[in-house]
C-alpha cells in the first residue's frame, strides 16, 4: 500500500482558505555504486511531491536487503555493480519483494544485457544520459504497472533482432500485433498505441493480453523480451 501524505491545496472563494487532499507517494530505492550518482538522483527526485527516496544501496546484496526490509514501490538499479550483475540483482529483488517495479538505469546498452534484464523481470530500461523528466515519467509509469524502454534501447533491439520466425512462439501473430509490440517496446501507452493504429484502447488491451498468453508471460516487458527472442522485432 502506498504511503499517504497530506498536501495543502488552495481554493478561491470568500478569501483564500486552505484544504488538504490525500496523495500517494511512490517509495523509491536507488542502487548505484557511484555515490555522486545516487546523491544527484536523490536531490532531483525528492523535489517531486509524489516521490520519496526511502533508501540507497551501492551493491547488489545491499539492494536485496533493502527490498526485503523496505518493500519499495520502485527500484532504480544500475546494471554493473561491485558484487552481482544487475539482472541477477533484479531477479533476487523480485523474489524478495514481488511488488517492486525494477527500472535499470545504466550506461550499458548492449542488447544481451537489455534482454537479460527484461527476462529477469525489469519493468524499465533507461540509459543514464536520459533527461531527468523521463526518469520521473518512468517511475510513475512503472508504478502504475506499465513498462518503459529508453528510446535509444528499443531501436537497437529491433535492429539487431533476427528475422524469420516460422515454428517459433508467436509465429501466428499478425503484422498489426507485431506493430503493437514495437510500440510497447518504445514505451507507448495503450492510449497512444490506439491512436496510431486506429483502434480503441480496450482493443489494444485485449490484443496485448492475447499476445501475452501466446508467449505465456504476464508483463509488457516480458512480451518485448519474448518477441525479440522469437525474432518478431
């Protein structure tokens, strides 16, 4: 359950009077072996009224411990740590706290590392030169259950994917289904995809559920990973 905090709002009337509304805060843990990176992210993100930095870690083992004890909503996780590789940390974090959405925030954009991270259960993959506004948007998106890939990542995955998928899982998917998967890989929401392919958001949701069933997966990130593995994108 998200932590709730009272924030003042002001309404015009006979004078200005103060009210309060209940807002949910997204509890975030930052994992990076560089202190300056952690400090910079913390300072920037804590300016947001709906984001709270509740913990920091510099190693994979520390990250898993914080996941067990704090159960954060979101974890920003570097791929390369001193002790354990990021994808394995992601796997252990989700084993300790299944409700945590893990976002890889890293300088590494090798295709195999992206795929390993998605297969480990990461809900997002961002390159560190991304705009801070995109980091904030991603935190909010994965908190709501969406998956996000950095715009630099999705084209690399698509460009290096193999072609020809006869006999592979997902071979029966339509061209439109594959297009939808590519839009998902680009971080688009159902509403945004719907406007591009001229379908309703409800239809996009249904199609994604069928695609997930075809691949025997549950999340949007897993759909992208399996589509890449099958050579569909």
